[in-house]
């Protein structure tokens, strides 16, 4: 017996459904690597911002310093990040993703692009262009997203 898609009556319900499906696929990709969403986000952040300090990581993840410390300890035990004393301030530790940590999350962006392509497969190139233009028009009225 095949399961039927739920009946969605509004554009926003349809967009939420797409967002849900995208989020579930991203969560599965991360889970397959034995990471949490937070851990994968921090590894990605450290790849883009090597040498970040815990305070910066807490700010970008909107969590407490204690939560970041615990998260980093778990990543450190797995050899995915390392903390080094900051040359300018011995009490501050700079955090770096290791090569192993970067390798673990490599391919995430490509996986999400492939997912987008699979979601949009039923549309022609012209329909994709139109959809993008319409969504850009709608999102131009919204505040910038923050983490």
C-alpha cells in the first residue's frame, strides 16, 4: 500500500513541507556521520573560520559557553577539533577543525545541491527560473535570516 502525500491547501504549507523534507535529508546526512546538527554546524563554522574562540562559537550557535565547551570536548575526543593556546592571550584557546573533522563533513554542500536537484526534477528549466524569481520576490520583503 503506497502512502499518499498529505493534502496541502496553501503555498506556505507546501513550502514548509519542502523545508521539512530538506531538513530531514540534511539531518540524515549528518546522522550517518555520527554527528549532531550542532557538531556538524560547528565543524563547518571552524572550516570557514579557523582559530575561532569559544565565545565566538557560543555567539554563532546561540548557546552558552558551557554548552560549547561540552560540544568541543566531544569533538576533541573524536579527533575532529583541537584547541590551541592563543599566542596573544594564554588563557584563550583558539579552536581548529582537524583534517579528519573537515573530511567528515566534506560533501555536505554537494549533497544538498543534489537534493535540491531531485526536489526540482519535475520542473522544466523555465519553471525553475520562474520559481526562483517568485521566491526571490517574496523573500526580498523578509528580514535576513539568522542562525
